[in-house]
C-alpha cells in the first residue's frame, strides 16, 4: 500500500467520515486550502487509480467511496513509520514518547496492563 500525500490523506479522512460522497460534498468538508473543483476531482481519481477509492456512476457524475478502511491504512502507516524511524522497535517508539514527555507513567502502566491481559 502506498503512502498518501497530505492532501490525499485529508480527502480520505473526509471519505471515511462520509462513507460515500460526490466531489462537491468532499469540497464542502475541506477546511483550509481548498483546491479548485477540477483539481480535487483529479486527486480523487488518482486515489481511485491507487486503489483507495471506488465509484458509482450517477448520470454524468460519480459518487466516490473508500475501498481501503481507515484501520488498514493506519496499521500500514504506523508499521512503516516504526520501521523507518524506530528500526522496527516498538520499545524505541515508546521510549521516544516517554523522553519527549508525550506519555505519562499512568499511561505506560495502562499499556503494560493491556499487554499482560493479552497473554
């Protein structure tokens, strides 16, 4: 699975939220830096070519829907990030957050409990 650009991810988040949408409906949901309608349409068609999006035909227009689930994309993205930046070590990832004070001792204890309960 390919890594998406920031704009592609933004559009996918909208499609995951809406489930099905026409280009104009995606445009309404976009926050800042809205592209031109034709540009947005091209990005969505590119997402379709990459296998992330499918479409249904309604006359001369298409309604798009996600093919790749948010959970599957997240899992792939997180695994790739851990491989690229943390040498495939989840310990290194957690250590990074602990050193940056992005995770508390209480949260670490909760994670340990979750791991222990899985065994």
